[in-house]
C-alpha cells in the first residue's frame, strides 16, 4: 500500500515524496456507540491500510491527489473549508499547525492511496487522518507519539469536518498491535492490548452510509439529552456509560422514549464490553461470542442502527454455527463481524460452511454476493522519511 501512494505521488508531481506513512482501518469486536458516551470499546486494526505520501509545497497550499477520486486539487486550507475528503486533510493540517507540528509554511503535496473501503463501517476516515498526521508531522521533522497522532486526527474529524464521532477509530489506527485487540476506556483513554485466540470474518453487505449526513450526530444528541435528564437523578453523572448498571429501573423511569432505549443500549453495551474483554483475555471465546450476538440485538432493537442486510447475515451466521456475529462500526449498513473458534469452527470446515451459508442466503435475498474476507488483526500507524 505504501508504495501505491508513492507511485501516485510521483505520477502527479513528477518527483519522489519525502515521507510515506500508513494507518489501518478497524473492526470493532464489541462496544458500539459507547466511545462518545465515555464507555469501553474493543477494536482490532485491519490489514487494509490507507497510505499517504507527502512532500513540500508553497506556503499554506495543499496540493492533493487521491485514488479516492483521482482528482488533483490545490487548496488554501486557511481560506474556507474544502469539500469531500479534502476537508479531512485540511483539518489535519490545521490541527498540526495549531500544535506547532506542521511542515514549514504549512503547505504540502499529498498523495493518498486508500485500501480501506469508504462508508463500510471500517473507519476509513481515521485511517486517512492518522496516516496524514503521521506523514505531515514527519515532514516537519516532528515525532508525535501515537496518542498525539490520534488526538490530531480526532480533532480534524470531530471539530473541523463536524462528524461527532468518539475516539475509538483514531486511537485504534494509532495504537493497535498485530494479533491483539485494543481495550480502550474512552473516558480516561486508558488502553490495554488483549491477544485474540479466534478467527474473524468480515462480511461487507455493500450497503453504505454517509455519517456526516446525520444518523450518528442524531444519536449523539439523543445520548446528550439522556445525560441532561439523568443528571436530575445523579448530579455528578458526566457520561451516559457511567450510569450504574444496577439502577436500570430508575433509568427507565427517568427517561422517555427514544432516550430510554438509547441509554439502555449504552449502559448494557458498556457492561458487555468490559465482561467480554475479560473473557477474551482468558481465552473464553465461546462465551465471548455469545456477547457479540447480544450486542447486535441491542444495536438492532434499542439503538436502531442496524439494517435488514446486517440482520440477515447475523441470523444466518448463528444458524450456521458461528460463535458470534454482530454489525461492526456505526451501522445503518456496512459490515458484519463473524467470530469463529480456532479449532473445529476455525480455518477448516466450520469456517467454509459459515461463509457458504451466508453467501447463499444473502444472494437469494438481494441478488448479489457480499464480500467475505478474513480479518488479520494488524498494527497501527507507521511512517518513514526517505530523505
Ligand atoms: C463511528 C464513529 C466511532 C464510533 C462508532 C460507533 O465509527 O466514528 O467513533 O462512535 O461509529 O461505535
């Protein structure tokens, strides 16, 4: 992948890039819509990465080319907000500039080669912003640590582009380790790496969502409204995820629908994720898988972020004997994660059967095949200066 961005850079600008960096997409094992509520998440980084090659340019000017749209753009990032994916790069440059970590003159030539599918719930935007933050800061000869990179990328997307996401995607793209899941507590940003002793399949339904358009922002506003009301019960409540799980009857009484359902999801998902991380750490994969099914059901019924295609894949996976399955990422389309044991449910017959049955049922219902790939938990951002 890194080489692809270099090739795009050379072709567009006629010189070699100074720095090439890359960052992965992510698949969340459990902990959906908990990050912006101060709860835990448990993502893994994908082998699919986005790479960014950069070199110097005129003061304040970003010259951009990407395999995302093939268009060469020249923007003055200080002068208004550009459209589309260019906004993410302008946001990164603005944040680096504010932190004193932007290249001289805060201009750059940037080539992007994206290997992470866009809108599939695999955090393609965080792969882009984290890789860009890494490449542009190295161009400025500044070494940001993984948390600093994640912070720059998060503020670019959240404050500048205006997607009211949490920090799961950026932290995973920056901190992930091969073969391990990242347990991240989003209120404190405490992180722990947990080895995965299971096989994971990703079933992309091919249906896409556009996050900035609203659903995620709407859910976040509902969660904030729930916290505002729950503060009458518990004045020190800072995050929805901090509501005590033993006080569910009180929560139900205090909240009208749909706030009640949203809050029940967040509080339940928080408990499931912490318990799930313990199970995974102890190698209790079967029990962990059961929590994935519960999480999907909660996303479907309470958070209402599933879709007919996602539900079908989860149902078929369960009937075919998978240990667990659930939508992964924001939802409203995108992909399903399927968990298989390493033994008989693993690489052999079990996995082939699950994949075959999902393919068959999905094709019968929608007249097209879903893409089914194995997930290889990978490492976070990396980058190199060439001269
Ligand atoms: C999107 C956001 C993440 C997270 C998930 C839902 O991917 O970018 O921060 O909120 O949705 O878990």
